[in-house]
C-alpha cells in the first residue's frame, strides 16, 4: 500500500428500521483538521481520474454501489513514490479510504447503477485558490490503464 494511505473497515449496523454506519469522527487521526463534507457520484462504467491535492487529505466512503479506486504516489520524498495501489469501496467492501496530500486517485464504477460516495476532506475547497491536482485518465506518467480488465 502507498505510504500514508489507510483503508479502515467500516461496520454497517442493521436493525428493523434500516441500516447505519459510522464513517469518520472528529477524533479520527485521518481527519485533522476537519474541512467539509462532499457527496459525489460516478455513473456506471465511468472513470473519474486522476485527482489529488497538494495540502489536504481526503477520506472517501462509497455508500451505494461499488467502485474501484486506483492510487498513484507522486510525492517526491515518499518511500512509495511511483507506486500504484488498488482498493475496492462500496456495499460489498465497506471501507473508508484515506488519501494523503500528493497522492493521485481515480475511481471507476464497477457496478450497474450509479455509485454514491461521501468525501470528508481535511480542509475546505477554495474557489479562488484551488489546492487540486488533475491529470487525464490516460496520463502517461501513471503506469495504469483503466481499459485493462485483467
């Protein structure tokens, strides 16, 4: 796994009323400081890649559907620089994915319906001074082909 990335198992709870799941708390070391709460979706078969941040970390959980998350470490001083890692998130794999600053990630919906994700970054987004990193899905510097299916 890429240095600084954590995958935390989540525990869905069910009773006669429905289900609930704790995603992240203010005391969680992956969420210091707290930024904002975002909702994002990915349509079936769509790839959203590559995305990252210079200074803020992100904490993602897929609450409906299934996505494959690919991560690429682009941090100059990281012991895992250049490494690619794969994590599955969703109803069949309830985890929270912590993506540190400088690590790019992409998401591919691998189910038949829209995937719904919650993202809790450690700082709010700023329109005037964006902290975002973007590369196209086929970026030549990232050794991963989204079309490759095993």
